[in-house]
C-alpha cells in the first residue's frame, strides 16, 4: 500500500523581488502604479510649505527688522528642556508630544520642516527624472534596517551630549526665557562663525553677501545630504525611517491612548495591498489591519494618508473608532502568522513584525554600519549640531556600499573557483 507524501503548503512571501502571478488569489500583489495627487495630499503639501514660510518670516522679522517676540521654534526645544529652559521651542516640543496621544505622529507628516524638505527633494528628483530614484520609487523599494533604533537613539544622544556636559559642569538651573535660543542658533553663520566654537577650524562670517552665501551654502549642503542623498540611496523619506533622532521620544507615546486616531479598516479589505505598496514609511498596512483588529499600530505611521489615497475601495479611514471586522477570508495571511520569521531566498530572515523590505546585509554588517555612522557623525558634530548628519549619512552609505561590494565580490570569487571543479 502506497503512503501519500506530505507536502508543505506554499507560503507567499513579501519580498523585494517582483512577484509572478502564478495563481489566482484574493491577495494578489499589484505592481504599484503612479497615484494622482489627491486633495488631502495637496493640503499636506500646503501645510509643509506654510511651515517653511513661517520659518522665513520669523528669520526676517528677527534678524532684519529686529522684531524679537520669541526665539527659535523647532526641535531645539529638546536640548532646552534637558537643561531646564522653558522657551518657545520647549513649549512647541511639549505640544508635539501631547498631540501624539490624540493624532499619533501626525506632526511628522504634516508639520515637521524636515519632512517638508524631504518631500521637496522627492519632487525635485522626480522632476529631474533621476533614473535610479524613479526605479526605487515606482516599486516603492524602501530600506528599513532592523537596527535603525540604535542609530536613532545614538543620534539623539550625540545631539544632547553638549547639554549633558553643560549640566554636569554647571548644574541644573531651570529658567524661563522665551527669546532663547535665537533663530539660526545651530546653523552656519551664528555668532559670526561658519562653524561651532568646538570645531577643529573656523571661518569668520562678516556681514557681506559673499559670506552670507557661504553660510547659506553650508546649510544647504547639510540639507542636501539629509534629503536628496538619503532619498536617492534608500528611497523616499529615508531620513525619517532611518535616522530621525526624535522618533525615540515619540514612539513610547504611541498606542497608549484610547482616543488616539489610527488608520482603520472601515470596510471589507480585498487584500490587493495597494495601501502597503503606497506607504512611504514601508509599513505593510494591509497586514496590519488584518492582524490588529483593523488598526495600523505600527509606530512608524506619520499620517501622510498615502494608504487611504491609494485604496480604490475606500477601506481605510483615520479614526479612533473600532475597525470593521474582516469577514472575507484572505488565505495567504492566514497561512503566515504575523510573528513568524521566514527565510528568504538569499538566506536572510524576513521579520514580518517590522517593515516590508530590508537591505540584503547580514546582521553583523548592518549593526556595524550603525556604529560607524555614530562615530563619524560624532566627529563631524564638533562643527555644529547639524553637522552630525552629513558625517553619519555619508559614512553610513559608504560603509554599507563597501559591504555589499565585498559580498558580491566574494560570491563571484566562489563561483569562479567552483566552476573548474564542476567542469573536471
């Protein structure tokens, strides 16, 4: 009597490679196509542009017309709070953290000036039709290293290090000063210097157009590495996904408030995964709403609403109300539990609890790249707080590129060595 062989059921993986439609399914992965801008997207762009208009107005009113109502209003409030100073920036940070309990990380998607610069860089790269970037964007290939939290926390520590040293030397002395620090306090040109006082060398900035252009050019270079360079190498919004030092402050406040609005399933999901393909943060939205009672609980969600705009069936909505129960069966999701780790074709693990895609680097090289970025960023931060980012970003990219090159060279070398043996 013949014994029937046991066959392992096929499991559909979410990988970087283009999937082949070899069998009909309710969870067929669609190739993401261009989504026309919606009114919601246009409103978000207007909001981000308005933030930069306010920054320009504030700088001009302070430095040109001498109207000094309040000082810097930015995340400079984090070090201000660390040393006990209540100023405009500190109040802004408190309001941002409080808003997370109601709106989640909506500040990141709608008000953050850095996100505005990143969206502008995305627009520039698309208008210039940079082929490398368009290929990444069309497939929504986003690199999300599982060790990114080490880089984020390390970046926050490096930026707070001067305050930690100051408090250690002079003690903690709380005070209220709404005009400190002044706008441009952490940018090139502050106090007539191109770099910070701790820099290895410095350049005097005099009140001439040439020197103003020099300071502006240095600030533009910093922004260039944080937006265009990061986007070009790791996909849209890479700075937010990999390096933002303020995410460690925001994430602990996510998902603890019962009134916090979340991206929610309000209709039956078809499993097309268009929402996941559209997410610029790399969140697998379709899988989130299936496994977590119709809610996106991933702490990387910045409320850009790209997933809502991409859904033709109006399945998603930003609300604190309970999600609609999923009645339609999505078989591939049932076959693959959320917490299960599966081995990819390249031998690396894909952790479904995190983001959709990862760069093909082993854990040792991935972890080491974080350490290299923090060390190099710490060195360049001697030129000023914002100079941490060019040092960290450039070293991060170069080190990982070298690792990928060495890996490919090693594989090619093994193939060359094994070829004569096979022929003999």
